[in-house]
C-alpha cells in the first residue's frame, strides 16, 4: 500500500493510464480482426476501408504512448506484407 500522498496519487494515475492504454490496444486488435474478416469477404473496398481503420488505430495508439512507435511500425509492416502476399495491396 502507498504510504505518502504522492504515492497514492501515482497509484490512481497508473490505474487510469492502464485502462486508457487497454482501450487503445483493444481498438487495435478489433481493427485488425475486422481487416481479416474483410479479407475473407473479398470485397476490395471493404478491405481498403478496414486497412485504413487498422493503420489509423495503430498510429493513434503509438502517438498516445499506449504502444511504442517501433511496435506500431512492425504491426503495420506485417499487415502490409500479408496484404501484398495476397495481392490486395500493390
């Protein structure tokens, strides 16, 4: 248990930040899952829209500090590699 006022405040801040970071990470996972669902559907416009949303969610999380910028770059790179392999993205 925290003993000082500042330590108690840090506990509150850490919990608030943990929940915020969790929200951003969940948004990334959902966006990637929807992109994968669009890929199984095969509609090119739906795939492009899902890709745009996934990249946006990843970038937003990186800017907010929920994930490291290198992690964001790696996730985007792997998505692009998969799409390129399937011939969806040039």
